[in-house]
């Protein structure tokens, strides 16, 4: 089940959404301090996070899934956002250095095809960060935030999916330990929740954060997208087509 882009934008305009953006954005910036001159892509609803990389990146794009909807981004200048099929994105092979996936993997009907496509467009030394709701976290159990939609993942499920799509994890983490309630006292204490949980590597975060690189040697076969093609129609053997005419 997907969530509409209007609801996503409303969430990030709320106090709880701003807290989530700050906490996750801080982790992303720490992972990718050296991104100057690189090509950055956000897939899903990533605009609240890729905004931080705009000043130094060579190029930055925002791709939003077709069933989610799209918003104009950035607010000023030429648009860098597009509505796409996440299993067939309009980019050449090995064209993006950094990719952030958020609010996309858990709602994808074909997650393996999705990550195969991420593998295709990522450069050989590129990095992808996947942010997905955790099955054990409270955020995935409530549909009052975008992290309560779609299929939440355990660490083992994500690990298997990455292995199947030829990605090598280089960092595992969790975030959003604060309960997903818009109480002022909880929102004020959110940084303390994250600091203590991160220091002791506690389980129970609302989301998994996985950074991975692509394995360069993999079996190359026909893209699974060919299953969407219509079968070729063949006339029955020995049957002559009847001439077209007015019925009767």
C-alpha cells in the first residue's frame, strides 16, 4: 500500500516530520560528508533530505514512484523532479554516484526489480543508502506517519534482499527511537533518545539505515521487466483468415 505525495508533504511540514527529517538528515550528512562534485539521486520522497546536498553536488535529481505522485522540486529554478517507474528509470548505466532511497522500497510491488535498477544506474564506486521501516519499531505499527505504510523489514530480510541484488552493505544502523507521537515533550527529547540509543547500539529503532556498494561481478540475464510484454499472437495452423465484412 502506497502513500500519496500530498500526505508525505504534509507529514514533513508537521513538527513530528521536522524531527524525523533532522534526525535522519544528520545521519545522511555524516555518511556522505565528501559529496562535492558528485551526482546525487533521491528515489521515493527524498526531497527533504537531498536538499542538504544541493550546494556542493554536481547534479541532483528527485525521482518519485508513479503510484505516489510527484511534486515540483526545487521550489526555485528549473525542476529536478520526475515521476518514474522505479524498475525502469530514465537514466544511463552507471550514471549516479550517490542514491538515497526513502519512502519507496517498502511500498514497491517488485523490490528485487527496484534494487536491480538501482544497481544498474549506480557508478562502480557509488553508494546507496536505503531507509526502510523496521518490523520491530513502533513507527511501522502506526499509519499516522509515512513509515507505517507498505512492508516493513527485519534486518535479515534486508540483508537477503541486498544479497540477491548484488549489493554489499558497508554500514548498518537504526534511527527514530523516539515514539511517533506529536507531543511537545517527546519531540524536545528526540535528540536525547537518538544519542543514547546510538551510543549503545540499541535495537528498536523505527527505521533501518543501510549503506551499500554494488558488487561489480554478477550474472547478466534478460531483465525481469520483459515479463510485462504481451505474448506474440500466432494464427492457428491451417486456418485461413475470414475476409472482413459486414456481419450476418
